């Protein structure tokens, strides 16, 4: 029996299924994985270089992939396992979840958790969902809407709304985003933030879900990464239902893709066993079975299409599938990780009226121009 070390993120969705499966991992059940967990913020920010030295298996966020692909930190999974297994997982991917871990011709992780910004509501308090952003604003005027816009989530919402309107960020070396489109997006975000509680400016999707699940006043949030746990009976006093985002020029397409993938450290002394566990965790059998049963949010489409699973979670998966299929990847440039925090800070400053929209976009242009002209310089610290 081989014993491995794994690192995931510290939320029931991220750690409960892995902890539950740790003592029976692998396709032959001959591997034990001792899982540790890091905070959600560390999941996004902590340098993978250090983690790869300490762990065999890493649950990673896909924006890291372009940066680490050339650093020799991860095992290219397309060079291990069978081509048939890999092709099957690619075919069973929800939206761009599989694609998000592909870079420079190699697969650096396998999707085990799929997510994007979706809408969330209390089905006992809201019968008819807003279909458009105009209807979201109307519901917000009634004082019933929440929206997570701490800086990191302000970035995600900005990316979603830009993409939903047909725009792309970081497309040229001159403009971070088309100026006219960027102004429209910031105008919408500023209009909405005026109508939600001020506390939203410091909240993430988990905090919003907690507020929706515990109170009686607020009933809806238009953009928040989905957490299937809140749709399951007994997780909180009230269940939440997740559905597609409000429609825009591209319908419900454009949502910022999230989720997580399982990667293998190139420093591992047990690469073969670790790769076996990675493929096993991403398989339809595990994803639609114990991975979901233990509290996970699967990435495999066979789980998303399972009638029993959907009946158990207020149709979380079928209710958000269109949004996931149309979700967009964050910029793939290696410098994005160093730029995204500044994006969040500047958009957040605009939302709290310490910076006007024109100045925000001008500063984003300058930051993007500087990043695009700076040679790639290792991993962020």
C-alpha cells in the first residue's frame, strides 16, 4: 500500500470528498492519500513551486496553468495513462473545464470540480427569477438582492459582463478592454452596487450564500460562483437554488469559469501512483458516485446529467448547465496572475466611487501595456 500526500482547498466542497476517498484511492484501491487543505485565498495565490516540493497531488486553479506549464512543476498527464482514458475525460468535460488545463499541447491537470459564476436564489422567497439585467436592477430596487464584490469577485463579475457583451480583455497590447464596452460594464456594476447592501463590497460567494440561506429579506444574487452544498438538504437551515445567469447580448454565455483540477507534482517520488489517482478521481464512476455523495461538486458531465443527483440538489447541475457550457476562460497570458489583483482593486475602487470609470480603464490600459511588454519572470511570490 503506497501512501501519498495531497493538497486541496479548505471548504466542504473542496476537501470533504477527497478526505472521504483518501483511504481507498486509485483504480485498484491500493493507495492512501493524506489530504491537507489551504484557504480559498491561498488556493488562488499560494505559489505552486513550494507546494510541488511537498505534495504528490495538487488541486489547482486553472489560471495558474500557463505560468507553471514551462516551469517543470507538474507532470504532463497526456504523457501518462491511456489515450482512450484521456479522450473520454475530454468528451465528458462540462464546458471548457478540460480545456482550461491544456496549455502548449499538454494536459497539466484533470477537472474534478466544475464551476462558473451563476445566479442563486431562495426558492421559498422568489417565484420568478429575473431574466435580464434590467429585471435584476428592478429586483435590487426592492431591496432583495445580494452580490459578492470584494476585489477578487469584482474581477470575476467584470470579466463575465465583458464577455457576455462580446468583449475580450487583454486582446491587444494597447487596450485592456474596448473602452466603450468597459464603460458600459462599469456603469452597470456601479448601478447595481448602489442597490445592494454595502457589506457586499467585502463579501465572497460563500458569505453571500450564508446570508441568503439564513435570513428572510434577501432572495437573489445574479453572479456568484455556485456551491452545490447549499442546494442539498441539511447543509443549512434553508436550501438555495442555483440557475443560469441573467441574459445579455450573448444570452447566458460569457460567465467567468472557475472550478478545480487535480495535478501531479513533477517532484513526486510516486508519479505513477499519483497519476493513477488523478485519473480515478476524474472518472465518471467516481464523480457521479462517492465524489458527489461525500459533498463534492463534480466536473464530469455524467454526474451533471444524473437524474438522482439533480433531484438531490434542486437541479443545481441541469439548472446551470447552459451557463457552464458557455463560460469563458480567464486570460491565458502568464502575466495575468500578476495583473488580476490590480484589476480587482481598480474595479472595486470604482464601485466605491474613489475612482471614476474613465480613470479605472486608463490605469488598466497602462498596467496591461506594462505587463505585456515585460518578459516572463518566474512565479509570483
